[in-house]
C-alpha cells in the first residue's frame, strides 16, 4: 500500500483510467452541503494565491483508495476505485465545467482542460478508454454526455428505463459548478482570463488528495471496511476531533514529545472519557454529552442556532472562513473552557450556581439557554457576575413558566442576547437585566410581581409534565424558609409533590354550608358556583406541598381529619410545619397559603427592573383593598349590604371592620365564600365592578407599564 499526495490536476494527468465497479452506489453528492463546501475550499485557495502565493499550502481533501488493474497490449493503465468514487466523479465534473466556461468565452484553457477529461492517442477501445473516469452503469450515459457533448449515445447501448425522466445528480453538479465558475470569472466588463488562470492554478497547487494505491498483497475489502469505520458512523465530535488535529500536524516536538500529542493529552483526552460519551436528552433528541457541548460551544461563538446534525459542517466553515483563533492551541483552549462549564451544568451540584442552573434547565426543559450561560461564564467581562446573571435568567424563565407564557421563541431569543451583550459597553450584568426587563410582548416579557401573583394564585399549575418544575420551585421555597429559621437539615429521601386537598375531593371533603345528602344539590346555583371554585383551586400553588414520600391512596384521598395529620407528620419540612397555623382547609385557606408562598417566592426570584407606578400596590403580605373612600356592595339572599373602604378595612354598618372581602362575606353569611367574587366596587363613572375583575384590571394595567 503506497500513499501519494496529488493535486486534482495531477490526479488526471497522463493516459490513465479510473473504473467505478458496478456494485458501488450511484453518484450522490448534492449542491448542499458537499458541492458548496468544495467550492468554498476552492475560493479560499484562490484568495491565498492572490494574497501571497508563497504562503499557499495544499488543502487536503481526504483520501481515495485505488487498486491497479492488469492490462494487456494497447489497453491503457487502469485503476479500480475501492473508496473515493464520489470525490473522483466530482473532480471530473468540476474540470468539465471549467472547460465549458472556458470554451464559451474563447479561452485557450478549453484545450488544456480537455487533456484531464479524456485520453487520446493509441488505445485498445477508443469508445470506452477515451474517458479518464468510467462511471457505474446508472450514471454512465449522463456523465459521458457531460464530458463529451457530441458523443454518439447509441454506442453505449439503450438508456436505462428512467434515463429520460430523472435529472441525474451528475448533471445538477455540472450545472452548479458552471454557475459558480461563471460568477467568479465574468463581470460586467466581460470574461477575466487572469481570474480564470488563478482558478486553474488553485486546482493545480492549492487542493490535494491522498491517493492510496494498493499492492498485490493488500486486501481491498479489509482496507475499505477499515477506512469506513466498519459500518459505524462517525459522530460530530469524532469529525471535529479529526479536523482539529489534522490541522495540528507538523508542529514539531518539545522536550522529545510531539506538540500535537501534548495538545491532545491536555485538551481532548478528557473529552474522550466516559462522562462525555454518556447520552443526554434535550427535548425529543438524545445525543452524547460531547456533541451537545460542542453544539453549545459553536452556537455561543457564532451567535446563531446550530443543530447537532450540521455541527461539523458549520464548525468547519466557521474555522476556515472566520479564522477566529491564532492557533490550534488557542482553538482547543476555547473548547476546554466551554467543556469545564458544561461539565458543571451536567454535574448539577446544588452548591454550585452553574450546577444549580443545570438542574433548573433539566426541570424546565430550557437547554436552549445553554449557549448564553456558557458565554456569561467564560467571557471575562461577564463571568465575574455569573451568580447574579444566572439568578436573573432563572427568574425570567421561571416567572414566565408560572404565567403560562410561550417558550417557542427561546432558542433564537437567548442566542440573540449573546451578541447584544458582546456589543454592550460597561457592566454586562446591568445590560442583561435592563434588556430582559424592557421586553413588552407575550413572547419575551419578564412578568413583574403583579402579573406573577395573578398567575400564582389564579392558574392551575399541576398539569401536564410539570412535577419536576414544581418540585424545583417548592424545594427552593423550602430551603428559603429553613434559612430564615437558621435551620440546616439534610433531606436524604426523594421529595414528591402532593395535593393537600385531594383532586378527588368530592367524597370526603364536603363544601361547608351544604348538605351532601340533598338530592337537588347539583342544581343549586350557589353549590355549583362553589364546586366550580373548588375544582379550580385544587391544582393551584397554595394547595400543593412537598412530602418525603408519597401518601398511600387511602390517606391521600381521605378526609381532612386523616390527611392533614399525615401531611403535618412530615415535620422535617418547614413547608408542612406551616400548615399547623390552619384549622381548616378550603378555597380561602388555599388562597391565603398561596399568598404566603408567593411572598417567599418573590424574595427568591427577583422581579424585572421597572419604574413603580404611583398608588398603592395590592400586595402587602395579604391582598390589600382599593383606595380609601371606595364604596362597596354585596347582595346575598335578596338583601344588599353596603360598605366603604377606610384605613385599609371594609367598614359595613352593624359589623366590626373586616380585614378582607372574604372575611366580610363570611361574617355576613356565616358561610365560607370567596369575597372577591361577592363584592362590587363603585367606580368614578358610576358603574359597579366585581372586586375580582377590578383586582386583575389593576394588575393588567401595571404589567402593561
């Protein structure tokens, strides 16, 4: 087995033939990505020639494997193609396109290029041996017509059944190259012979291939299988590693060790460990960790979306076109820096802010933010603030999740922030905070406390695959509550989300004030209203808690007298010790506990930075009333009750001042009710507005600003 380095021109110089066996697949290269990448290589070689001819070194385009075929008499020297038929066919189509553009513009290069497409002189079979490359049967006729447009097609037998209906890939490739060549050498001033000459020279000097020629004792099949990884596809990480270290060859040695070996040991050997080979899922895709890391690495650098499928092609193009690193060593240093951060994201240590973000990203399925996180952690101007930056990012995502806002724009949104921060002057943390706080639309806004409270109290959160998200939220609240009590308790068992009032409440959790034995209960409008309110409250935050193990079904769906002691028994959790302050459990207490949880949550996950509006907020530990002097009324059992807001209380004649609307409803009716759905407020226009609607109108007004 003898390897030779040959340029594209040298490969076809002299009288010779390359034979593609019939069993090999037909020509398959497409305009994108294969032909486009080849043309980019050619343009780079042309640019190097024009910049500094002396600096031009051949760009290697892989290897072909050929075996010489025995010939007799006047037969031309021939080689069977073992591996590389796609490249050889493409090179012939490229040379044919060059010849055709030269001929169409009267260039003397037409005759020169013809020598590398066809053989002349004495030969055994001028019909077949005339062609440097002899394709497989399916491509033969279309290929020969490109190389020799005046050929007698009948000499090659009848066309295949689909010959007239199919545009062969070879025809499309020939047209692709003709268009690119013409655009390169023809301008408004006409054909540029000098540019064409440099283009030809680039093929002769700037692009090379390794031709491996087998000898008598070599086994072609074994070599073919070895070169093609014995049927195992190379991963993007494998391709990138080969691409990087092939460019690192020839760097010499230091202290009797090859520089390339030293670089591998320092930077890539850690990436060949089992940790990076483990599978990880993002959405519906599963890949090894190395491929995800390299995808995030490239996305972060180029500020654009990169898929795992196109990772190697995008990386190769970026490296060769942008030349972002002064050396291969610097390129590997950059990958190592990304790997160090991504490993912490995968490790998910709860004491490490970056590890905590990895845990958060898994729970909330936001791997789309990883390139931004890597930028924040590796850019010197941002990494000093990484803890605060990640806290801002988590708050942004988590608040939007509770509010039910869309995630479909996240991939481009987070990638776009990277370039914005790169261009920002001054403190990157402030730039991140200000940008996220400034967003206005449903697709990207950061909910403030008013909007967040509305969703926290009003939306069912226990639905779909949300248990991991809820567990993350409640664990953070639990930790915050313990910290406020100076507790340091380690919970070693798994935590699960549990409803306090069960989802199947109808059997054991009757609604106060109604007799479950009544036959006409389901048509009682008051009962139907209360039942609807309870059904809506079941999945809200105030009715959820953490347990160190799941309650069995009989306890979980059992009555209040059985379930509440079982929940409170989990006294190692501050969340459950807080339940001792409630003597009953219903929609009102669910609301009250929801507010208590919210007041802790808003201290953990900060609000966007926006100017406060004048006037009173309705979040003051509990839900506050409208402004003093507001008139209120409530109709019950055909009777109207009037009141007025004074000093933060609802004053109703004949009763002690009430601290909440619900307390007023309970005090007047002696039943448990949601007062926000009972009381109406008199506005400046003389109209009565339900307190519930007024509250959310205020919230919407504030969030719009």
